[in-house]
C-alpha cells in the first residue's frame, strides 16, 4: 500500500520514529492509512476498583472450580489451624509428665497442690492445679504417640488438600489466560484500521503478550494464596479467642497498624506500577520498530540515535520499575516488624498467665504459634498488594484493548453476490479520516466488469483511500458503494473480500514455505490442484526462479522473505493473488520497489493477472498504466479527469502535467548545457518500463544465494 497516499495528520499528532511518546490524549479520527501512524495514545486514568471488578467478572465461567478451590482451602486451612492446638496438647502431656514425676507418688493432685501451698510455692501450686497430673507418674508416651499420630494425619491431609487446591488453581489461571489471549486475538480482528493507525504495533503486542502474562502470574500467585490467607486469618483468630480472649485482644491491637501501613504503601506504589507497564509497552514498541526497520536505521546512520532512544525508554522503565518495587517492597519488612512486636507482647503476657495458672504451657505455645500464623497471612496479603497492583495495572491495559471501539458489525444474513461480475459503482460517496478535514466528497464513479481502472494523482489525493473503501477497511460517511448493484454494507466483509485480490507495495510474506505462502490467499474449502497451482506460478514468472532454489517450493521463508529478492517477493505476492482467482483485483503501487528489469516481469505478471478481471491500479509510474481502459486523475479526494491515456494527454490538463513532470526532465546536450525533450517525443514514448522510466537501470535484483 502506498504510504504517501494518505491525508497528513496534524503536526502535534505525529512524532519522529523512536521518540518518546508524550503523555497526551489519543488523536480523534486519525488521518493515516492502514500502515501509518506511529503516535501512542496516552494512558487512561487508573481505575483499580473498576478494573478489578472487570477482572473478577472474567472468572465467572470458572465459578464451579473456584468454589471447589474454596472448599479444599477450608479443609486444608482447618488442618493447618488444628495442628498447633494438637501440638500444644502434646506439650502439656510432656510437661505434666515431668511435673508429675517430681511430685510424691500415691498422693492425689489436690494433696500435691495443698503441699505446695503449705511450702509457700503458691505460683507453682496454682500452675499444678491447672494441670491434669498424676503425682509420681512420668510422661504418658502412649497418649503422646496418639497425639503425634493425629498431628501427622492432620498435616498430611492439609498437604494433600493444599496440593489439590494448587492444581485446580493452575487450571483456573491458565484457562482464564487462554481465554484472554483468544479474546485479544478475536478483538484485534474486529478492530478498525484507525485503531492501528493510532497505536504502535509494539505497544499492542505488549498488551497481548507481556500484560496478559503478568495477569496470569498475578492470578497464579494470589488466587490460591489469597483464599488461604483469608481463611487462615479467620480460623486462627477463632482459635486464639478460644484459648485466651485476653491474649487475642492484645494480638489484635497490631491489626489496625498493619492495615494502615499497607494502605499507605499501596497508595504510593499503584501509580508506579501503572507507569512501569506503560513504559514496558513503549520500550517494546521502540524495539519492534527498530528491529523491523534496522536496515533503514543503518542506511541513514541513526544507530546512535536509536540507541539513545532505547536508553531513554529503558531508563524510564528502570526508574518506574525501581520505584514500584522499592516502595511496595517495604510492605513485608514493615509487616515483619509489626509481627515481631506482637510476638514479644504475646510471649510476655502469656508467660505471666502460665505462672498464674490461668492457662497451660501448651496453650501458650499453641497461642504463640497461632499469633505467628495470624500475622503471616496478613503479611502475605499485604505483600500480595504488590502483585495485585502490578496485575491490575496490566489487566487495565488489556481491558483497554478489549474495550476499544470495534468496526461496525456485519449484517445478519448478509447478501451474497454469486457469481461476481465485477461491476463497481461509487454513488455520491463522501469520506474523511477526520471530521474537520474532508477528503472525498460526493464522488460518483462506475467501473464496468473487466475494465482496468488506473488511479493517479499527487500525494494525499485519496487514491489508496478509494480502494480501502471498496474493501471496507473504512466505512463511507455518505453515499454508497455497490458491487454488481448490491450495497457492500449489506454484504459480510468476508463475503466481499473473498472476491477481491490485493497486491500491495509492501510484499507481506509469512514464516513458512513458498508454497504455503502462495496458497495463503486461497479461500477455505477451495481445492487448487497441482496443475492449476503451476499454471498460476508460470503465468506470473514465479516458477522459473523458484525451481533454481535448492528446495524449490518447499524453500522456507522468514516473515520478511529474506531468502528471495525484493522483485521475487513481489512476484510471489502477485502469484498469490493469481491463485486466489479473484473477480476484482487491486494493485497498489506494486512495482515501485523493484528494478526496471524485474519491473518488466512484474508488469507482465500483472497483465496476466488482470486479464478478464475488474482491476484497480494505483500507480505513480505513469508508464505502467498507459494501457488502462480508464485513467482517473484525483486531486484532494475528487476525480478531476478521466479518460484514456491519449485522451488525457490531448486534454493538456492535470494528467498531462503529471506525465510531463515524470518524462520532461532536462537531459544533457553533451557540452554542459541542457535540452528539453520535445512534447511529441513524450507522447510517443515506448510502453516498456525499462525504456520510459526515466532512470538508469539498476540491474538484476536477484541476490546471490548461499
């Protein structure tokens, strides 16, 4: 597609390649055509709550599994919570056995307590009175073994249920991530070209790859842990109040402080995570742009400039990431300090309570374990705010893509035009990329089946826009475009485009074999046998050079077709369109990037391709369209002239001026002066591209193959 046949956006809507994207609202409308426009729209204001709710709605299809995960978490946490209490009972058995062995055998517990009181050991007497001891009897190893076996069973069960919980969590996370990727891919196919005009490809790719991966990692690390942490807090808190309400109240004093610290740190880290992922998108966009255009960067000596831009974007990402991680990273140390403070208070008060006989030593031990278990999930929840801030920031960027305005939907039960004859009519068509910059206004045009229509004109005249409207890459603002008498808006886009072949200036090839690339344009369900395949490749001069390759049609190409030359790539795209057998053909400046020798072959291939088909040819080299049935001359979105080559030259209007600008260049008279080529000689110039191009031949473009 011709990159210079587009309206020029305002100066403040563009920026040099690789420059940092300023913070600004996105352009409205967008001027460039489908392959232009490098401006990056500014990030929308962060809405943590809204994005989080939207993310939760995404989990609705996994509700049965999530409920199962919750049930498993309840059982697992119940086992983990019961463990310290059982271990406390084991401690009591040991401690009571030790104390009992030191008391006189044969006495009752009440007698032992009275003896201690008479000896002035009031605190010890109170402690023994609170125990279940048998004077003179040591440790009951049978009871101890039973308790320890119960602890093993409980912890083993907690492990098994926790493992199942983790497995199901992985299933939920990966299904959700898979759905997000599928939705993003589907969404990209439904977005209008104007969206891609306003956004860098690297920025879009970053949302589909990096941001979705970050959301997946956040879910994996928080979904299961968050449920477990909350349940652990509830269970442990219940056990703490069961053991000692006083100690539980003391332990709870630290919670408001924990919440306050977490809220303050999270509030400061949230904008840094948003900037971190925005900077990631900008850096990826720059890297993708510099990689795809590395040849141009070297040609113009901008390696240092590209490195400087990279360093600036990389430094911005480093700064944002460092600030986000440094700020959020203070949560866990702060929560650890608060937990240690809570531990000291509980240990001191608990020791005093044991000495007074209010509670047993095993209960204090269990309570200290519970206090640790209580602060640990709170610390985990606080630390997960780090991940949640990052994950929700990425989710917001993904939802920004998924919520972008889509192209208008296809009509239900669209009209089918079969067979397509190829009559195209523009009926009072008006279109503009921006409301305040009109481009095409009240255009009327009729192209009969089998005609070749050439479209010429200066840069920005609307040539490529015209064919984009035929393909419904953009929708007309007024009027209608008819295909065989049917409004194209009444047809589905697949139905419309299935009968149109397009050969662009940009020779897009995909990773795969040459044959796979050639068959790419064949519609699903259509079988092209080997004979028809070879017929198309011979007619387009592809077969002759492919057979010189070591692997022939099985030669593998990378995404930029590096195994073949520029001219050969162009022939491949023409053969691809030939094999698709379209009823309407669009050739958008398909010979501008090849040498004059290859152009002859390309021109012959295009002539074979155009035979019997309605063809629209956009060309800047007027020598390539002299045999067109109708030549349309466009200026500022309007057709100012139309007719055959000879008729338009005779009219001495806009076409004649364009023609003269290409072929009336002064030539040397051999003595340092210049002479003008006579107009008569111009009119009789040969049709061969090599003879009339006005430039010296560049030689064979076929590169040496290794």
